[in-house]
C-alpha cells in the first residue's frame, strides 16, 4: 500500500488540536454573550462534521 498523505491518526490529531484551540479560545472569552456565540459555533461545526 502506498502512503498517499497523512494517516487517519494524524488527521484525527489535527482535528483534536483544532477543537482544543477553539474551546480554549471560547473559555478565555470574558463576555458571556461572545462566549456563548463561540461555543455555539463549535457545536454547529461538530454537528456538520458528523453529518458529512
């Protein structure tokens, strides 16, 4: 089998890094409304990923 790029493990790790970064950004938000918006966006993106 020929390696055609990133392995599934590397892709998943990249996804987790992206998710963790987005969650940390939301956790650092001081304004409750902006924090809620960021968390909602994260949840929507996760839902879209599951539906793909």
